[in-house]
């Protein structure tokens, strides 16, 4: 007898995207089931066990501001934390934390198991059930609507929305030289049936690959030949809800060493045995996270490459060999690793490998992460052609929120490029021809001075509150913080200090030039050599403020000119984003459009003129033509 269950949402996959999607739906009151090929792989870190890093730290902070879980989870399970790029401006400061891999998975699983409205199910989903969507006259519209999913054992789950978060599991195969295993990451079961169901629904699939380095037995490593890498003395939390004092704890060390010419000789001498160069691998790999083979070939002039040894956890000897991912055979791996200082006698616990998997071309998605042609089918994470835990989690959260919004008859949460890195990530995925796994970088965000990690709560907390994932207490905390920031900036602008002898001597002692006339405290803070804290002795009216308020006050004052200029750029950008394009617009009717632009616009079906302008092959002249046509269309409708 066939089992049939009725739920609101089915989430397929319990990696970083699936966890965020399922938690969002359940917390918004929807009966949710999350499927995984192994309950032991919930929130698994099959590659480097760290969260954050350059630009990725921004994503985690934004996810937290919206009500996601990743930031809270890494705050509970980190073993080393470091703020990157502190010698540069605040726009590129990024938090990065090394996780205890086992603890991270365990804690996230505990959160899922404790969540109301959420059921965890170990099962392989092999089919998406959908029906043709009909118009008011009963005729097919060309679109479909999701009705449920079917598992390998035959159980049917009827539902209102499905969220695909399959990561690297679809038809996965792992390659280590000539040895090929048809499994998912870490030897886990692959999902071999769902691809065919997706193809039957008209979804375009593609093949990508990624890789991971070997794990070493820490006891076989000579750390005396390496440079010790410490965490920050003062740890900054990822989550805006975490008390900073609660996470000040002893941290483990990481270690830095380098490859050398001998390493490179071994790699070059065995390229014919690499699946990448032997033509065995079909998928496209990530440009910004290359294997050691790729580095040696593409950067042949470099005499050495960095290698980071990072612990996998407190209760294990396994060390992650960052910077040396590979798909070379085991004997070559051992030989090349043993040329690296400190690894001369290393023992490999887990071989490095490359993994190939099925994913989609994300141009099939709307900015809501719902498929354009299938109502109720959403997608998030590496399945969308991205790479990285943080990118996956961010997409999972947005897909989960929007699945809930659709079921509840509410407006989608659409984040644009001017308000978040998440917006940049999703916009790039759905408007650009991404022919390799997409990785987030600060350089991709044109408004990055406004999109700092430190102000993610100010930018996005209200949206999380409106959605329903941020509590009243958390929102009121934000409003109080904003008020304190405004008041303190105003006070500093209105408080002047004269050119008295005491003030002049004070400024001279700090290596700053003396005053010729009175100046406001805000003007003094603008000086590169001065900051808010330094001016305390000449600021008699100063009240004690939280560190998070002081940080915003200083940045807002120091970078005011740049911030105002970027805000003007955003205002112009917003105008284009507000010019919506009818979903059924026939681009063949738009005169003077170049053939390439016409083809690309038909292919991507942008929702706004702003989105159209970012599609490769659509020129500024094409955008002007489109604007004129839309105005005529609008005017014609008014005449009617």
C-alpha cells in the first residue's frame, strides 16, 4: 500500500542551503519536511570547515540579519576566528572562522530537530510531481505547477512548494586519478534519479565540478617548519544576536607553509594521470578555487603557492591542507605533499578528490529563485551553479522565504544589488552566463561601501522583521541602535573645540596638525590619523555607548563623502529597477533592437529594465530602445 503524506513544503537536500530553507519555512508556520540521503550529513562541510572569508563574511552577516541560522551556528562551534583585510577600508573587512566540523553539523542538526513544524526524513527524492497550469478558459498556459514529490521507496508527499537544494549530489562521481567512485562527497550516497525527472519537466541541466584537498594525520606533521597563524585577540561574532563576551575563548592555531619547485615538477610530470587533463572530467571547475594542478599550469612563473594547514576540529587529528585540492592519483598525491616543508613524513587520512555533479543554469530562475516555468518550484545553493557554503546558505534562505511568501499569498522578498551582497549574488546568477561555479567576491558588488558587513543589520533587519523571522525584541534593538547612531553623529557635528593650548598640545601628541580655528569633533574624526576613541580626552559631553554604535558613527563620519556619492548612484540604479517589463512582452515587436539583444532578452526574460541592462549582449543602446518602447506601450494603454 502506497504511503501518501500531505505537507506544505518539501526541501530536497539538508546541506547549508537546505537547512536555511527548511528552517525559514517552518519558522513561518508551514508544515515542512526536509529530505537527505543521510541524516548524518546535515550541514556537512565536505571541503574546508570554515565559515566566512572575503565577501563570504558579508553573506553570513546578511543572512543573520534576515533571520538565518548559519551565523549563530558558527558562533557556537568555531575554534579560530579572524577579521580579514583589517589594513584596508571597512568595505572589504570580512570575518572568517574555522569551525569544529563535527560540532557544526551536530549543532545544526540539533536546531533542525528542535524546530516546530519541521520533519527530517532520510530518503532519496526521485521525482518532482507537477501538473499543467491552466488559464481561466481551461487551456494550458505553457507553465506547470508543483503538486508534490515521490521518493525512491514510492512514498508521495503532496505539497504546495518544493525547494531544490541538492548541492553536489545529483549523479555525483568522485575522481582520484584513475579511481572513480559514483558517490557524493565524503563517500556518501549520490542521488541518481532526480535529474531525469527534472529533464522531463523541461529544466536545462549542466555539469560542474569542484574539488577538495587531502586530510592529513596531524601527528605526522612537523609544525616547526611552518608559520603559526593565530586568531584575533578579540573575537567578533557573526550573529548580531550573539553576546560578544560569550565567545571570548582560547583558540587553536592554523599553520602556513609553501609548495616549491620540486612539488611543481612532480605535478607537471604526472598531468597525464590527472582526470582534469586526461579529459575524463566533463564538468567545469571553479576559476577562483583552482586545483594545485591548475595553479602549476596556469601560473607557471610562480615559484611557490601558499598551503594552509587547518584543524578539522578539537577532537580529531585530521588537518585540512588548504590550497592543494587535487584529483591526481593517490601515489602522486603522497609524493607531492611530502615535498612541502613540514609534510615530509605526512600520512594521508583522506585522499584529495574532484567531484562532478549535475546542476542547473540559473537563468531559468526569477530573482525570487522560483523557476520561471514551474510555479512552486524553488532552487537554492550549489544546484544553482554557485560554490561555497555561504553562497548556498544565502540562496537557501531566500528560496525558503519566498516559497513561504507564495503559499501565504504575500509579496516575494527580492533583494537588489544596491542593498545586499545576497542581492548581487542572486542577480549575477539569474542574469549572467555563468559557465563555471560562481563565487562571491567583494569586487562583484559595485556599491560595496554601502554594503559593509558591519551594517548588515541596519540594511536588512527590517526586511527580516517584515517577513516574520526577526522578533519584535530584535527589531526594537535595531531601532534603538539606529537612534543612538543618529544622535551621536549629530552631537559630534555640533560640538566644537577651540584652538586652545591644551587642544593644540593634545593634537600634536597624536601626530595630528594643530587647529587654526575652531573645529567640530566630527571634522577631527575625519582626519586619517584620528578616531573616535582618541578624542575622548577633549570630548567632555561624551556618553558611554555600545561598541557597535561607535563603529557605525566613526564609519559614517569618516566616509561621509564617499557614502553620499554612492547613495546618489544607487538612486539612479533604483529608477531602472522600478521600470518593470511585462512578463508576456514580445521582443520581436520592439523595433531597432539588435538581433543579439533580442535573443538574449527572449532567453532570460528579465523582470525589469535594470535587470535587462546587466544581461551580457544587451548594450546601453538596446536599453534605450527598450525604454522608449515601454513608454509607448504605457502611453498606448493609457489612451485605450
